[in-house]
C-alpha cells in the first residue's frame, strides 16, 4: 500500500521530500495542527466546535479505519508538514526568528 | 408555453427528487425535496405550485463570538468540515437509500456569496455528482429564495422584498427575469444590523438580527423614538449613513459616554436611551424604509402582493409592518415564511434547481460549476415562468 | 517563467483509479485567483492523484497548496462516506 | 362686495370689497385695531387668487391653532406676506397713510355676520373686487421687492405673476 | 384602496369637496376634484371641466408616528418648496401649486395630462411608451423619440439649476399635449416628494441612473434607444451653456457611468 507524498523543489534551497510515517500519531488524525480556526477568532473567545469529522471505521467491526479515512489522516499530517516547512521558510525569508513547530495558521 | 415536465423523472417514477446544497454565507444547508409529476405542469405557469414535499432540511450555522463577524476563511473551514456530515444526515432523514437511483439532480449554490465558502461546498457537490452519476445544476442564491418563497406561500406573482446579510433588493418578475426595481445603494440591511450588533457585543447566536429583534421588543421608551437618518431614494435606499450614525450612538452607549446628548440627560447625567431602545429605533427606522421602497415598487408595477424572503425576512416586526402597509392598499397581502425557509437553506436551492432541471437546464461541463461571487439576480434567465 | 518554488508530485494514492479520476475532475475546473503567481495541474495516474504546483514564492505556494489539500480532504471524505451510502 | 365661503371651511364667510379713491385712509389707520376688518393696500394685491390664497392659509392655520397674531384679520396681513415678521407684514400690506386704493377683507363666522359694513367706514368708490379692477392699481416693482422675485423671472401674464405670489404665501414661515 | 384613507381625506376636505380617486402611489393618494379650494365659483367661470389635483399623504400606520409625522411634513413642504422654486425657472415644466397644508400632508395642484386614446391610460410617460410598444405601433416613432428628448431636456434643466428629483420613474413624468400640435407632447415632471436642492454630481448621477433603470425595467426591449434619446436631450441643455456647461456635463455623465457600474458590480453576497 503506497502512501501520500510530495516533493518540494527550489533553485536556492534544493529538494525536500515529504513522507508519511503511518505509525506516528500526527498521521492518524483528521484534526490537523495547521488547519484550525484563525488566531483572530480564537483570541476573541471562539471555542472550536467545527473540527473535521472523525475517521470512519470499517463496517466489519474490526475497529479499523477505512482505507480512505486512513488516507485522509495521512494527508492531514502531510499538509501540516508542508505548512510548517513553508511557514518556516517564509519567516526565514522575512529574516525573522523561526518559530519551531508553530501550530498556528498564518494565511 | 412553459412545460415543466420537459425531462421526465428518473427510472419511470412519478416524482422528482432533488438534493440542494447551500453555503454562500455562514449557513451550511442541505435539503432534499420531492416534486410529484403532474400532467397539468406541461402547460401554463405553475412554477409556484409544484406540490413540493420537503424530505429533509438540515442546516448548520457558523457562529462567531460576540463582536466578531464571519471571515471567509473560517466560514469555509466550517462548511468543509461539516459538509459531508450534513449531507449524510439529510439523506438519512429523507430516507434516500441509493442516491444514484433516487436522486434526479444535485443543486448547488453557484453564487452570489463569499468565494471560499461557496467553493468548499461545490467541491462536495461535484464529487457527489461524479460518484453517483447524477446531473448538477448551479443555482443563483437569490432566485433560490424567491422560488422557495413562492412555492411555500403560493404567491403567484408577488413583488419580492429580499432582505438578508448581503442583499437588500425589491424584485418583480417580468419577461423571464427577476428584475431589480430597487436596492441598497451601499450596504445590505443584514450587514447594517450585524455591524450594529457587533458594536454592542450582542451575541451572534442564533443570529445578531434575531437578538436585536428580541431586545427591541423590550424597549420601554417606544413612544419616544431616537430619530435616525431616513434615506430612501426613490425605490432605492442607502444605509451606510444610518449605520455610521447609529454606530456612534452604540459606541457611546457601550462606553457610557455621558457627553452624548441623545443618550444622556446633560443636566442630571441620567441615561435616557437603553440598548433596547436603540435596537427598537434602528429597526423601526430601517424597516419603515424597506416597507416604503416595497410599496413604491408595488405602485410602480401595479401589484398588491408582497413576498418577503431572506434571513431578515423572518423578523416578525418587519412582517407586521409590511402587513399593515398591504392592508391599506387594495386587497393587499403579505406573504412570508418562517426561519426554516427564510434563512439560507438547502431546500431553496433544491427548489429553484429542480425547476431549472425540469426545464432541461443542466450542467454539461464541470467548468460551468465554477462559483461566482457576484451573480446578479437579473442575470438568470427564468425559463420556468411565462 | 515564474518557476522559482515548486511542490512537485503531490501524490495521493486512492483506492481505485475511478476515485483518482473523480478527484482530478472535481479539482480541475477552478481557475487560480492569480494565475501569474501560482499554477496547479492535476492528473490521475492509475489510482494515484498527482498534483503539481508552481509558484513565485513560498507564501503563495503555502496558501495554494494548503487550499488544494483541503479540497482533496473533502473529496476523500465525500467518497468515503457517500460512495456506498 | 364679493362674499364667499371656502368649501373646506363652511363655518366662515369671507367678504371682500375693493375701493378706489379712498379719502380717509388716515382715519381708518388710526382705529384699525378696533375694526373687525383687514384693510389691505390694493397696490400689493394682483389678483383674487393672491388674496384668497392668503385667506385659505389663515383658515387652515386657524383650524389647527397655528395663528401667529392676535386676530383673524391681522393674520390676513401676515398671511399675505412671504416672511413671518409681523411688523413688516403690517407695513407692507396694511393700509398706509396715503393709501387711495383699498381691499377690505372680513372673515366672520356664519350666523354671526356683523352689522358693520365696509361702506360705513371707507370713504371711496367701491368697485367690484375682480382681477380686471386690480390690474390698474397693483405695483409690480413693489411686489417684486416684497416677494423677492428674481429678475430672471419674467412671466408672460399677470396670472403667471400672481402664481409666484401664491407660492410664496403657501410657504411662509415653513 | 382602503376606505379608511378615503374617509380620512373626505373628513379633512368636508363634503363640499367631491373627490375622485385617481391613483394610490406609495406615499400619496391622488384625487381629482372640480372645486377650487378658495376661488369663488363665479370667478372661475362656468367651465365645469376644470379639474384640480389633491395630493394627500395619508398617515402610514406601519411606521412609528414620530417617523410618519416628520416624513409627511418634510416631504409635503419640500415638494411645495421645490415646485415653487422651479415655477420661476424658465422652460421648466412642473404643475402649479394651488394650496399646501404641510401639517396635514395635503397639496392642491393644477391638473395636467389627459387620457390617452384607445384606453391606453393616463398620459404619463409609462403609458405613453406602452402605447407605442404595442403590436402595430412603431416603438421608435419620431414622436416617441422627440418626447424622450424633451424628457431629457426637462431633467437637464432641473440638474443645471441644481435640483434633483429623487424619484424619476416613468410614472412621474406627465405628458401634456400641445394645444396647437396634437403630435407634440410637453413632459412635466411631477412628484417632488423626494426632491432636493443639490449641486452634488453624485445626486444627479443617481437621478439619471434611476430614470435609466425605470425605462429598462418597464420598456426593456427598447430601453437602449430610449435612454439614448433622453441623454441627448439632457446633454443639449448643458451644451447650450458653453464651456462651463460642457465641463459639468462630462463630469456628470462620468459619474452617471460610475453609478451605473457600481449598480451592476455591487457586492451581492448571499
């Protein structure tokens, strides 16, 4: 079974490969770290009741998530990886301090 | 001659079923409706009387904390994260067993509205369409409101007052278009109320307008109105000046600025106007303007029937004022619907979309499903009416 | 040509080629807001959806890629929940 | 004498007489406050329309308790004026020392007609109160000044001129 | 028409003034009568055909009494005032005022217009255009285009003198037939309740936009040519005023275009 992946490439930076490690928890959730509500509403007291749906379980009572739910979780983790990486690069470009593992969305 | 039965129901059934998806602003709505297949729909203009049966009408509203509006990005996130769950809920409630067999058409809001939220719903709509092999129809949101209102109230050819967060229009049908006779020259009524509510930190749950309406009822100084600018320009109106004016009052009230002569007695420092009074005055003023432009349009097109649609349309005070106006016109009548149909919902998109579908107007290329943030009511060719 | 930053071969392995093809068809119609700054192309290769992005800078790339992934997640969820409804 | 009842105000009778060659204007002026008439200098009256428009205004204001002066007859002089300055209205429209042509106006409640007649007071020649007879006595230049009419306004007829005065009478004080 | 309103007017006018309802607009009810409010009968002559307009703004029960009183007074007064001012401007055609009672919202006006032939309705611009839009008629008859040109001229004169109408619809333009030439119609602007004195180019642009839309909404098929004729008439007034006029005209037409674009592009968020 293949996993979602991506490849970043820039002339100045070179290549960076993004891969999924299915055993790690960040690839087992639908709730991404970088795709929450915007900081602005959180600061205004927003309680997040609009999280993504939980992964779907197979109907065979095996307590395993479906293939597509699994894919969705892995893609969520991959999206976080890409977002964090690109955010760091953006901040670098701005000459600012790198915020390690920022879990805030900045767009 | 209009033939609403141009396309027969699927699988030789005697009825049509449509799924409607709406997400142009902060409400996400999914609805399933059924139209019986009726012989008399083959000729004559019966688009207001389809015998609609509502199989399900599910809505989820993105709510922000008091003082905050809804931003496109967060609204889109809400829709994206709830969309599939809401569709599923609507299908289950409608007892749809096999969407590919049971549903004739999937209707989605093409516009107008906020780009990101519209887009997040259209993604699901396209996927369903390809997955179930069911045709798609893109619907103008405003036309959705009008068609739903007509079907529910059976108002045949009313002057329509469409009032919501983003729209304020007086519309009348003529020669296959819903033509705009009057509208706001700047901001929409709902927007005006929402922004006023934000200044006073009036909660957004269930909606700022609803809360203003409840507060207004509690005003104890109804006999002495806070006079606000009244800006009717023919059949158009302007509200930005009123908002600016009332917003200063609201700010001073919120902060307790005793220097404000309208709000505080300059000698005793006593507060003369409460939040409730201000809500009352704002409603009375804005609604009087709405009723006036509606009456102007009625006089212009020689009609005596009004249909109020859109989220602000479920305000009971507005309905009551409109009713009084109609009563004073010859046999006038006002039609309105309750919050199930007034506030953005999926059923209205299904209703307008199904009419479109029955006339043979369907998406033939997915490129036609790109959402349109700006999509005027009068751009739609209304093929289903005489 | 603005190809400075790119994210090549975002590869999403669907269950079937039909699913991958649906995903590509769903994503294709939407035009980019700023085509001079950001380009995307989608294709399905077997059961894989393959997306290529090109952008003038990391900021534009980040917003664009994340939006597309959001859409793909919606597509996956829709198929997952509604395919065999 | 023209005697009429305005349809909207059936309780009041309006009597109007026009006198030329009046000789005792000085005497009348001195006792004007006690006399139940309005004495208007005819040089500032162009038409019946102008005068009756003022009467209409007086009766409207009376009905809705909006009179500005002490009596219904002094109100008539104010009603003719384009401004709300009472003294000015009296000076411009009331009887003057040397007035030789007079419009005498009386408003009485129906059923309470006074025995006093304008003829008993005014020593002059009564002519019919109509537009033709007014034509010879009015002074356009004075009226232009009083009603502040622009020189660009050059109506072709007396009726056209009169209309501008009617307009001003409607709008006084509003 | 609500009997209550008729009763109210009848009570105000008394039974001495017989009234006939001719239209119920949005804010005013319009009656005709053959009784003059103050001129003695024998002075008007025996012409019993003479009619007068009574325009009454009834209290609107739907709105708060404070708003109602203030609007009724303001609009009646403003209409009277503007008609009085416009009366004195050369070549502008508006109805003459006979009487005005701003506190009761009542204005008496000169009666203008006539019934169009073949039951085509009263001679306002709307009915007039409909008459020519019927099958068998020539929608672009020179009489129509000339009349529209004259409509444009009237609006031009209004704007040149810094007045705005505020509600330029096709029902608010009454056509009066030339007594010497039955094919010549002189447009008269009526209903100045929303009128204003304004030198603002924005107000004038909106005025033109409202008129353009009024034509578009009720005479869609011929609107383009009709609106062109109106603008030609409008422009002719400004062009007559030399350089200064041309400059103002350009400014105004540009704003008109801007207002129109704004109208089309206005954010339409659902």
